[in-house]
């Protein structure tokens, strides 16, 4: 029998898909310990406890009533074999029926090695009180808060395998198709006590030092304690994923992250990771285990997509780039955007495609369209094609900026600073044209010159051509461009038109990219080409300085036209 494909799971930040609803003490425990019961609005105790996946500590024998799995099983009783035995009115099990009132049952021995079982949650707080939420009390400190996110994907995938049921009534929906290794890249939770654990990381297996919220892991719950990864984390993400997929062990990878954030991460991977293997992004609009959770199905569909090899060209290389597999649709990473917090809440941006095919329906995954833009191993700005160093621009003039270390990893310090500027009508303060009033933009330009030798701007202007609404702001952005900071123009929102290369202004046309995607492409391009040559007087560049800037901007424009 041929070995199953092996897939890498890559844990990203703030991931609802790796999150669970609060572990609330059950009424079973509340009744046992004399605590106030959970009640419905009319004050009556809840009919059922919520069951949470937990492990048995020892084998236990249970008796399951025959014909209790479906209300119409008994209607076809003649099709069924006999039960294992019968329980009398005292609960005694016998192989043979002795009385008409004896209940037919199946005898089952449940063992710890079987996996998790749905059971009432019996835990209480240290002071004996019931758990009502993630924290010991509302707005508690980090020391008084539990972590609802899973530290890596292993428990999530186990529960999907153990408790998930496919359309044919069978489980093991992941392990039946592939073997999975688990990596914590920018995970959503961490080991704050430095517990020893055996799992794969981007640096190997072994013991873990105490991890710090906001540095080593990034949750969004409890909401008052929720950090997000900083800009330098983009280097960590690209380097880790590149190393994993370059190992030669995998048929592909699955990246999981928070639903409003994953659209940027998958596009970043699409631009930076030099691989011929497929990468699928997955997110969820509802936590794992919550009613109508969509994340479990998305993960199973990604496994099916990777195993199907529908993504492979005649040479076995990935022809679709990085994709987001959501709600049985396959989105191109460049063109996907979250539009609403509900299953089905993703849309294709740009107005010209973006949904490549489908996965998770009856039969194998299918691709109906392929992106014409460059991606992964074809990308002009992937890790392999980035230089070791480029020239940046600061207040003191040109400065050398290291991009990669001796191993070929992108340096965290190399990730450029790109600011999104939202432009709108009726922006200028008055009828004059005094640029000094644009204090926020001028301050950012000065800050970039002082601290960020690789920096730029993305301006979200009018649809569809990305034009700024005022001559004043145009002059300020022109000043930024001749201060070494490339400026990209895009249309507002999810624009369907294309922003062409602006002329004669020293700007870059963002085509049909959203502002968030254009920001990422500009960051990657800055690491590829360095900054735009600056002018001695950015407000009044010479013809030679204009020509030098335009020459560099054309290099940028070529990338924006093809990525």
C-alpha cells in the first residue's frame, strides 16, 4: 500500500479556526457541588449540558439503548441484528431477555486510547466557583485568564478526525487521507509556564521556554488581552514557511489564521515563498465546536484539494499559487477579501475573477480558472530572488539596508514601513492649497526619513483610477516620492476598475489590487529594488532627479502589472 501524502499544518495568529467557545462549568458539576445552575431566560435549569471533548482516564463500560441513534431506526427493526444483551429494571445486564420490560442494549467498552469523547465539563475555579467565561471574572488580568485557542493544530485535527462525520457517515476525514505534521509559526496561544512539549516548531522539536503573549503567540480572546503580530512578524512567517516546504517532506501545506487577517497572510506567502507546492489558507467565522462552525469543513476541503493534485501542471508544479479554501470555494490569494462575519462571507476582489474552482463537493476538487499573475516559484519578489541588500533613503541620503542574513532568511529589520492613506472627497480644509496643513502625512514622511529607510505609501483614491481628490494631497505625495518613498495609487474599497500607471506624476498604478494587498506588494518590492532615488529638494526636483525616479518606478510598475 503506498504511503499517504504528508501535509504541513502552519499555525497562524488570532485564529478563530483554532479557537473554542469558553469552557463553562456544566450543570452536572454545579449540581454536584451545590453551585447555582445555568438557567434559561424563564429561570428554569437548562435542558442539556453542553458536551466538550475530553479524555477518559480509565476504560469504562457503557450500555447504549438499541435504536436510539435515529428516531426511525426502530421503524426498520427487521433489518437489524440482535442487541448485545438486555438491562432489567435494576440496571443489571444479561445476555438473554427475562422480562418484557428489559431494555435491549449494546455493550461498549470506551478506552482512553480511543480518543476524546463529548462529556459534561466538570472543572471549577480554584476557589470552588463555577467557570462562567475565559477569565475568573470579567476583565481579569492575564494571570487570571485561561487561553481558549489551541497552541498548535494537533488537537484541532484530532477532534475533526474523532468527532467529525462525513457525508458517507464515516469519520477520520483527515487522517484517512493524509498524515499531518504541526508547526507553530505565529501561533494563537502559547505555553506561558515553559512546559515541555513534543511538537514541531520552525526551529525543531524539544522543550519550550516560557512564551510571552504578544511576542510568541497572538490571541484575540480574552478580547481585552488580544495582541496582533507586528510588522517584523512577516519575516518570521516567510522564513518559517519557506524552510518547511523546502524540506522535501510534504505534498503541501495548510495555513490557518483569523478570518479578517488571513487574506493578507496568504498573499504574502504567494509573493515571498519560493515553492512549487500548494499552500491552502483556512479560516473560520465561528470557533471550533460552536454551532454551525465552518472551519472544520474548510480544513478537510484543503486536505482534499492538496491530495487531489488538481493544482499540479504537467511537471507537477503548483499552477494556482496560494489559495484560500473557504466554504467549498477555492479563491486566489491575490483576489480574496473578507466581506462579512458569516460562513460564505468571502468575496473575490477586483471584479475580474478570483474564484478558481471548488473543493469539498461530491467528487474531487476542481479548478476552472488559473491566475495569470505571478506567484510562489514564479514570483519576482520571492525569497530566492530577493537580494542580500538594497539601497534605502533617509534624511542623511542613501543608506545600505540588509535584506537577508547568511542563511538566506529575510531579516525582521528589513520589512519596510508602508502606510495606507485613505483619501476622500471634501478633504481639504479650505479653498487655499497650503500643503503644510497635511500634518499627518508630512509627519509620516519625516518619521520615515528618520527611522525607515525602506518606506512607501499606498493611497486609496477615487474609483477606478485611484486619483487623489485634491491638488494639495497630490503635492504632498509627490514630495514623498521624491523623498525616496514609492507611492502606489489604488481605487477605493473593492474597486472593479484598473488603476493604470499614472503619468507624468511619479506614482505607481496599483491595477485592481485592494489597498491592503497593494501594501504587501509594495513592501516586497521595496526589498527587491530598494527605495526610489531621492531629490535634494523633494518639493522641486531637477529634471535629472525626475528621470532617475521614474526609471526606478518603472521597475516597480512591472511588478504591479504582473503580480
